[in-house]
C-alpha cells in the first residue's frame, strides 16, 4: 500500500481506537494508557477505505525541500547546517538573468552566499559540488517530514529510494 500522508500522534491513536485504521508498525517505547486500554504508539497505519490519489506535482522552489535535496549541506563548502544556517543561493544570480527554478538554486551557508554575492560561479571561483536539479516526487512529498525511523524505512522501501534521500 502506498504511503499517502502524515497524521499527528493523537490523530493516529484516535483512528486506531475508533477502529478506522489498522496498525502496521508501532513504537513500543511510547505507550498510551487509559483505564481499560493500553496502546503502543502507531507509527504506520493502514486505512481500509479506498482513496484515489493524484500524482504530487510541485514546480515552485520550497526551502524545506531544497535543503533536504542538498542533504542540509552548503553546496559550496559542504558545511552542515540547519534551516537557520542555510540560505537559498541562485547559481546564476537573478540580477544576471537567472531564474528562481530548481536547476538554478542550491543550499548555501550564509558565509558562502555572502562571499559569492551576485557573481557567476566562474567569477567568484565557487562552483556547487553537485549540479542542481529538480527533486523527485518522493523528496517533494516527504522532505523533512518523517520523524520516526520506521516511517523513513517504510517510505524508502515503498518508493525504492535510499533512506538518506528522505
């Protein structure tokens, strides 16, 4: 069955308790208790109702997906960073006719982005380590959203991609 969406812990427990979903994988380290019920945290659920799915298509550049595509690393120096440390850099600057498109943007640390400025890579002597490209559907749909290792493993197996891509 195809993974379709994420729900909060509370919503997952509610779906299971009300009988609207079946548990596929659970985390035994987190347990919800009531007077008559003990339930491990449901991590992956199956909802029996049929839902027709449309392919996920996003053309706009989204920071979260961009940073995930570049593995939360600066494209120029390779330094690890978080959402506050990384910026969006246009390989061909907008002021030079570049576009705000997936094949022209990379994640860059503040230092490298400032150092490159509005120059082209050959003028600054700074080239991205990887060629920027449009992320695939899996990266767009799940980028940075899967918090539990079982979720990452399940989605990676289903889409036949390495877990590091999520």
